[in-house]
């Protein structure tokens, strides 16, 4: 297989053209999937036999929680690439992922609290899953703050990369906290192997939402990367040529 | 090969001696935090002993963060850190020397006086022993993590709130299991599980963080 297209992506002008072409398509696909997921999950799916209507918050909560972990892992991988190969675009990726991931972490915490009040009777319990997710939010905020405090962009990105990579130890703790400790939070209904304990009419909208929000965050990260990429290369000729070119 | 690390240890020891009574500052800070907690709670409250492990750990964590801020800043400003980066000796080993010095001169005095605070907080025999053991095996990890935060923020004019913001999330598991050991002993259970876990976290930090600190030291503008 020819990997030239992949290596070309690490060149700023190529990435700019690539992102400009594909981001709108990703956004369209994300919007379609989210609309399907919301209609399927909020209207068509039957209420849960135990939790009633309140379970429907999983259509936002579960994808947000997945993404909070997936985006942190993506940020840590970008951090490793920054530290080992010093790829400039990975620096853009690292700092573009952080705010998106922090938002999804906050969203997962907020929706979880809204669900916890009617179900557990409390907005917040000091439980392993909730606490480690909160720590994840603090880690995101630390990465953003450390990056913001340094004036030299490349040193700032490398410092943030170090913190992101070291902080990655928290990700498996969040993921497996419900299995390792006696947590109030329920264990996963969907596993990689084995039959999900969720009915198909509830499951497909959930997958739709998960894929839709994943595409949304990928598109959002790409747009942020595009902006950061242009800002860093503002003095380069290709930027002027690209920005003056007619929009596709 | 270990000569460089030993030389750094000796240098830090001489610097600590030259600074006079400054070495006692973390101790005073630790005492003030514990006292403030007791005064904020009601004195002689029965739940004071139950909260004591968390209070001791948080006071230790804050004292280490405040004490570690200067560890790399002075060296970055005087150019010593840049010299270390350029030296032919392996940088992670030199960083290990600095981190060990920081544990010896900041964390160790705190660990040594901690039983006084535990007794003052009305902790009982078994729990005091377990908490002290947890402090011995857990403080290296805490010291390493705060050292990494100090190295990351060394090039900034002031670390301020940034240092705790970077360090606190990373050190929370140590605090959780450190207090867990004392709680287990208090309820008559074996404290061995949390203690082994703390020891393994410390070993992981000792093996990994010198390399992260070396990468952070190379961020200095040269």
C-alpha cells in the first residue's frame, strides 16, 4: 500500500488543503448521524423497564464519556509524536484536542449529574468513576493552562505534551474504575466482545450518536488545527495563496 | 557515571546549608496547615481522627508543592540548568540527583515530623503506624511528581497557581491510597494492599519521572 498521502499530511500546506476539503463533509455526516440518533433515541426507542424515560440521557452521556477518554488518548498520542518526532502539526493537534476533550468531559459530568439526581437521589457521589472523571477534567485544564502560560509556542506545546503523556495514566483508571472498585456507577452495557445488554432499538441510535459526535469532534479539532496552522505559518507564502484562493 | 548525580546531591546539600533556616519553611507551612484545619473544625471533635490521614496527606502535598517551586526556577535563572543540559553526563541521571535531593531536603523532614501531627489529631496507635509507613513509601512519588511540575514551569517568570494545577490531578491517586492505608488499619484491616500499591507507584515514578524531567529541562531557551 502506498503511504505517501499519509506522510504528506504532516506538511502544513497539504494539511490545510486536506482539512479544507474534508471538514465540511465530516460535519454534514456528523449532523445527519446526530439527528438520526436523537430521533431514534428520544422518540422512537421504548422507555426502559427499570429507569423509565430518564435513561434517555445516555444518548448524550455515554458518547460524551467515551469521547472524553478517546480524545485524551488522542491528545497523549499527539503528545508522544511531539516529544519524539517534533512534528509541528502534532503540536497543533495536541492543543486543538484539549478544549474539545475538556468540553466533552464537562458534558459527561453534567449529564451524569442530571441523571444521578432522579436515579440515585443525589447530584454527586464521591465514587471512583465520578471522581476519576473529575480528575480527567482537571488534567485537561492543566494542559490548557500550561500551554497558555508559555509565550513561545513550540516550547509551550512540548511542555503541554509532557503533561498530557504523564497524565495518561488516569485514562485506564477511569475506564476500569467500575470494574476494579465497588462503584455506584453501573458497569458497561456494551463490550467489545460479547452481546450487548441493550435492545437493538436502543442500541442503534446510541451508536449513531457516538459516531456522529466522534465525527463532530474530529471536524471541530480539524477546524481548530487549521486555524492554529495558519496562525503559526502566517508569514509563509502558501498561507496567502490559500487564503486568497476562491473557496471550494 | 553516577558521579554527576552525586555531585548534584552534594551541591544541593551545600546550597541548603547556605540558605540557613530556609529549610524549615516547609515544616512551618505544614504545621500551619494542620493547625488551620483543626481550628476550622471544632476542636476535640470525634471525627477529627478519621479525617486526620487526609489532612496530613494534603498538608504534605501543599508543603511539597510550595517547597518545590524554587527547585528548578533558581537553576533555570542562573543558567545552571542549561549547563546540565549541555553536559556529557546522562541528563535523566542528573535530574534524578536533583529529585533525590529535593526528597531528602524537603520531603524527609516533613515525613519525620508527621507523627507529631498525627498524635495532635488524636489518631490511635495502629493507624499512626500505617499512615507513617504510607508516608515513607508514598512521599518519593509525591516528591517526584511535584518535581516534574516544577521542572515544567521553571522557565516561566512565576509559576503561581499553574504549578498546583498541573501537579494536583497527578498526585490525587497517591493521596487516596495513602489515606486508604490508615483507614484500613483504623478498622482493624491489613494496610498491606494500599502500601504495596503506593510502593509500586513510587517505583514507577522513580523510574519514569527523571526522563520526563530531562525532557522538561530541555525546554529551556538556550
